[in-house]
């Protein structure tokens, strides 16, 4: 016999909400207040990367031709060559998710970016650790990076 639990039947100890300390059962500092403190800190180096809401309207989408960069990597003799310098490679699950250490995204060649696109298509989610060079590259570099993979 199996039991089906509804949300109200789940033990309270398994439900955790942001801003609530489950051990003390009292409210902690809300996430929004912590983010506001970062925004007010004049020394916070990555303030320009914090999310903002800018209400705007965009022109209607128009069709365009796109070639998936990952498809170019299929013809490469080693489609995972860009991972040769990785110091750590951990598959988070057998099918989805990989954590990579030791590969610097900022220094990838176009061929390596194609291989990266194929790898992401195969693994679904890929996290690259220790990317300070990439983070410090600036907004224009982010845009250029994104243009390589799409429009």
C-alpha cells in the first residue's frame, strides 16, 4: 500500500522558506534587504552585474537564419578538446549537469566555443568555476560572447 502526501500533509520541518531559519523558527534578514545592502556598498566590485528592471518594449521578432555553433564541432576529431586543461570535471547526474574547473571561458578560441556549444547541448547545464577573467571583462565582452552563440 502506498500513501500520497498532499502539501498540507508534508512534515513542516521539510518546508524551508527564504528568510526563515528552520532551526530557530524565527525570521532572519530577508533576501531583498541583503541585496539592498550590496547595492548600497560603494566598494562592491560587481554592482554592474546586479539585476535591474527596465520597463521597455521591443520591436516584433523577425525570422533569421541561425547555424548552431555546436554543429560545427561535430566534425572535429575530438569534440571535447576544449576540456583538455580542465582540472576537475564532475557530472552532477548521469544525464544532465556538469561542473568544470580549470577551463577559462575568456580565452577560448572559436573552435573551442563550438565545442563548448556542443557540450552544453549534450549535458544541458554546465557550470564553470573560477571565471574572474570573464566576469571582469565587462559588458561589451559579454555581448560579444553571446553574439557568437546566437543573434
